[in-house]
């Protein structure tokens, strides 16, 4: 497994790869868990070579404290990736990527970035678009893998790829969960024991919501979720939305021709957890 810290050393190596071989790319912020590793395994099966980036991107954090607290487990991450026979790891520092100008570009994502995560984390998706576009330009992968855990991010990346005609195929990957249903996340390590015990309520509520959605109006499903979370003393609901998967527009009425997903963000103390589920 080759590990590169600089753009020039990485690109120098990539030029030596046979142009007929496929390169699959998995962008991450490190503190890898089984969710990340499930994507690595899939990419490994579907490509001749794979590259994982580990980079905690400063421009996508709206709160400096959140950036400062983001877990860093580089040595452990490298060990995990070695076990998976990962071919290349890219672990740059911020100045290597942003050349001393750590600012996001601004994007037009046709409103996909204005709701949910975008509404509660100002500038987040400009930061995501900036880093993913830069990494695509540096690495030039054939395929890039993104988890449905961050479904809004996935749709925004697809929009960016279409808009800029980027020559990369985006591969969505299913959400990987703990046995009790909690979606795996690097942030889960910050949960106290009590918060961790309460956290599976998020997915349990989403599952009930999926059942209810088939029979009831959207507003009733929303009230149900609000109630479930209000009855829990440890979790605090930030938002719950039911939106179509293409435009991410919340609506009170169901259109039988559209696919819907439920999206939720919850605080357990200062730890912010997100999850989502396909409804139909
Ligand atoms: P992150 O390191 O949190 O930026 O995540 C890197 C990639 O892994 C993103 O495409 C995430 O959507 C994906 N990912 C994170 N957690 C999970 C999970 N539990 N299941 C599947 N994919 C995930």
C-alpha cells in the first residue's frame, strides 16, 4: 500500500498506472469504521486499483469547535486499509490542497444545498463541492464511491458531476449500521454510554416512519417523529423531513410517481447524528 502526502508525489505515481486499468476512489475524513470499510471492499471488487483519501476538510465545517474535535486516528486507519489491500492512500495537509487559501468556492446546486444539512450548516456544501472537485481533478478516478448515509451530499455530488461534465462515475453505497440499527459514524465514538444507549431510537423511529408513510399523510408521520423524540430526554431533534429523492423538496402531499426518503438530524449532547431511510 502506497501512502502519499503531497499532490506531486501522488500524481507522479498515478501517471505510471496503465491507462486501461480502472481506478476507484473513496473520499473520507478518516476515523474509519466498518461503514467506510464496506465501501472499500466494494470498490476493491469493482476496480483494478483503489485509492482512499483521508482529509478532514476545513471548508465544510461551519463550527470551528466541530473541526477541532473531529477524531484523528491516522495510524489505525492505515492499518485497516492495509488489511483490505488498499492500493493507495492520500493523506494531504490542508495547505497542500488549498495552497494557502483555505476558502470554499461557491456553487449552484439548484437548491439541493439550501435544505436540511445545508440549512443547518451554512456553507457546508460549498465546502464539500470544493474539496470533492479538487480531489477529482488531482486523482482523475474512473469511479467514486459515496455513502447514502449522507444522501443529500450524494445528490449534490451527482449534480456537480453533471454540471461540470466531470469524467467520473458516482457509485452510491448503502448505509452500514451497528447491530442495534445506529448508522455507523466517526462521531459515534464521542457518545457517552447513556447517549449511545438512546441513539438506536433514531433508526427505530425511521423504521416506524416507513410503515406509517404507506398509510398516513406526511404531516401525521412528521408529528409522530416529533413526539417520539420529545419523549426521549437525551436526544434532541434538529430536523425531520420527508422529501423526494431527486429535488429534496419537502412536501405535505405524496405524488405516487416520486420516490421519497425520510431525513433526520438529532443532537445527543453536542454530538450531531444524521440518518435517512427510503420510504417507497
Ligand atoms: P466521512 O469520512 O464521514 O466523510 O465519510 C466518507 C464516506 O463514507 C462518505 O461517502 C459517507 O457517506 C460514507 N459513510 C459514512 N458512514 C457510512 C455508513 N455508516 N454507511 C455507509 N457509508 C458511510
